[in-house]
C-alpha cells in the first residue's frame, strides 16, 4: 500500500524539524519523529456538516523517540530499561485516526482526543448519537454529526499496548524492558481473575480483561497458584496444584494451551478464580501517557503538524476515565517545556480509581475492581487521614496551568467494584461535603448504569431483573458544550450535581428507603471499597455513602434526565447476579436494573406493588409527554441538556410510553 507521509504540504518538514530538534529549544525532550498516513478519504463522499463543511478521515501510524533522561519522562516505569537508538532515545509507535475539516479555517480550533477504550473509539457514539464502529463509513456511523457541525477535529491515538491489533482498533506498540539486554522475569503484580457464568471444565482466562500478553513462564511450575472465593471481597481458598493445569479439555483430553486452564471438578458459576504465576518481557506501558501528551503538544505548538488547533480536550469512559485521572496525577497534561498540552478532560465513569497503566507488568485492560482505589482521590491537595501524606491528583500541575475537568459518573460507580464514588465530593472519612476545586465539576447521572443503554429494557440470564435502559448520551452532549464554553469563552459551567450530606441525599446504605417489592432484592448490603495502597485492615476500609431514593426506588439527586425524573419505572445502576449465574447476592459489574411500573392500579394491587401505576401518575400520554417536555426544558435552561435535543428527548419518551403500554415495539435507537 502506498503511504502518504504526513498528508498535507509542509507537514513532513514540520515533523522532521521536530525530530532534528530545530522546532523546540530543549534538546532533551519528547519528540514526534514522523507520521505515516496509510489512507485518506472524504467522509461520506464530501457531505457538508453545517457551517464546517466537509470532513476527511486519515488513518495511519505515529512514531516517537523520547529521552529517558528528561525530567518529564522520569515517572515512566522501566523507561531506563527500554532499548535505545543511536541518540540514546527510546522509540515506540501508535496507531492514529483523524477526522478533520477539509477547510481547517472552518473548524472550532479544538482537537477532541478520543482516547480508545481497549482499542475502541467512543466519541462518535457518545456525542453524535452514532452507532459504535472501529471504522466509521456510513451515515449511521456518524449519527447526527454534532461534533462535525460544531467543528471539532477528532483524534484517536493508541496508548494501550496489551491489546492485539484488530480492524479499526487504535493501539500502542510499546518497547519491552530488559536488564542490560537480558530478559526480565517476575510474578504478575495484578493477578488475572475471572468469574464463570456457568459450570465448565475449562476456562479461557486470557480473554476479555486479561489479554494474553504475559503468558506463564513455565506452565508446569508447582509454585503457581489458583484460588477460589465467593466474591471479589471474600477470603480466597487455595486450589491444590494437582487439581488444575494450563490447557483445554476437549474430547476427554487436556490439550496444551496456556490461555486456558482446566480444573478438576470444574469451575463453579459465580465464583471468583484468580491466577498467580511468573512471566517475562514487561512492556514499558507508561509511554502511552507520553504519546498522548506529545501529540497534544505538537498539534498545539507546531503549525506544520499533521493537524493543529489551539485547544486539546480528552474524552474517555470507564477504563479510560481512570487512565485520564492517572494522566493528571502523573503530570502528563503539561509538556516537556512546561506548556499546557491538554486544556480539558471529560472523564466519564472513571470513579475514584486509577489503574495498572504505568508499572512493571502493567495490565491496562483489567477492570480495576476493588484494587485500584487509592489516595489521592481528589484533584485538590489534601492530607491523607491515615498516613498524613499530602497529595492530590493535581499536585504536579503548576499553578495557572490547571486543566478544566468534568467528572461524569453513574450510579454504578457508587455501588459496585469498590469505587465508593461519593468520595469524589465527600471527605475520605465520610463526614464532610467538599467544595469543588475551581477547575472541576462533578456529576452523577441519576438512574444510569455504567454504560449508556437504550430501550427496550432487555432481559439477561446473568442478572435477576431486566437491564437499565437509560440513555444518558443527551447529558454528555450538553456537558461537552459546557466544557467547551468554559475553556474557549471563559463561561462558568453549570453547578455540579451529586448527592450531599447536607441535604441528606448521600446516606449509608441502611438509611436508603427502598419500597417493599415482592421478589426484588435491593442493594442495601453491598460491600464498600478498600484502599489498595494500604495493608488490609480497619484503616484500609472506606465509607460507603449512597444516593437516597424516593418511594419508587429512584434516586433523588444528581443530573436527572427526564427519562428518570418523569419515570415509567424504577431505574437502578446496580444489578444482582441470577441464581443460574451463581452468587445471587453479588452485583454484576457495571450493570443496571429496571423495574417497570404497573399499567393500572388493579394490576399493581394484585402484584403487591406499592408504587403508583402509570394510570395513577399520568392522566394520559399527552400529560406524560408534557411533564417530560417541561423537565427537558428546565434542564436545557440550566445547561444540562442541549436545546436542540429537547424534541428528541420528548419523542423518545413517547416511544417508551408506547412500548410500556403495549402499543408498539419501537426503540429510541
């Protein structure tokens, strides 16, 4: 395939100038050495997006060489042990994906870095209401084109090296650390764990959140361990070594395969199994932070870069939300010359944790369940109540260089995986509401599960109740607009929305007032989180404060979209495992539940449901939609919903009504 090096006129000159040290004064700094564009094509055959006009899509690879002796790179674990080129620098590369206006003058000057989650892009799905895809090519892939109409340049760059490349993915190729050229071996710090959903003899442990980048050094080593426990926070039991082995049981025989393990008697559904073993060749995974930082710096300060703009925002959800939190903490929003590389971060569902992103044997893809909550949690510098240490996520950011930050989480981050999300805005001892730092806003998306969903509610064999169908992307669109106005115009964003101690919307689980419903298990006895930076014990425990609920079981605080505030049922960002899936008192990670209201009073009384029926709440479909419209307009007036989205929200509510009342099966996606 022919490759167009760097695409536009002047780009090659600019990038080689960076590589030769001519563009920036310091000789020891991070460098973009070259960009190779493999494909460039018009988006949707040159379709014009509002005043921005046509867009083009570029896909290729970007190359870096960084100096391990530079002070800004000192925090990258094992960088000093990576191979070096003739100039003493460490080389690595990453995939790059760009959507840019064909006429840059018509853009808004903002580069939105769509930080990939395990190699997958998310910005078009979140902000354009689009269908998620690795290679957007159709109208559905671009949704309503909000980002294009607003003039954003969208950039995805690989930062994660434990993901195997696949079509449309965006990943990092990281260097491997050695000890003076000799292979490094050792025990994994974050041990792979898995939960079977049914009984099985063999399990593919090296899949999902533990890609097979670190195979066992010696599959027959008797010192390797497998443990079993009743839940992620239960005490583990050692499985005798003779009762398990690496390999897959097929046709009565165990075939060698280090990605599978086979256990005598089989694996039980709902149980948590965890592996401990030795491996080799640790990746220098922390260079992913440098890749994003250095591309951000280049596109802002080198006018000849592959794309350019005045501002860089990052967006990421879940795993990437935790990665963004660590990016701030490690100081990578500031470039090697002390300039602001990243102006703003939209941190979606990052909770209170960070991750296995910059350490030996890094495993970025792992879920961070009950093992990634540590001090500091807050942006502002505070004193650790246990150790006395003073620190904060923003402690390494110079005064006056603070990025604008939105932390946008769901109910799931309050209930499961030990995220104890109330500690984003309440002191670590659970006693005091905290003020936002001037550069931070904090939101709870009320009634939402970890990932945005859609109607109709879906049943799953894995959980006890239908899934939470709340679509929170309308809130994301408005909050991005707020963030943009904050950065570019200096317009203060709307106030944070989350539960507080002062108004009694943040309460211990025992104080939550769920209704009594037959055959419904409420999340009143879920485990809290533990600090993984302290030894297990009384001091490592964290307070669990949860959002208070109304008489329907819907929470009363946070950013309440009309779907939840004018409800047709009870929305919960929590879900318990089913009996068939095992451990029915355990939450399903990142899942949500939905309990529809009865249609009529007679129906609810027959079911023993104390929640008012739909006919008791709303006089008619029109009356229901009027309440939805009023709620949507109020949110839009406050900056929590786009004015242009009010009709769409009302239309979707009508579809939900029709589905609930049995008049149609239409969905809102």
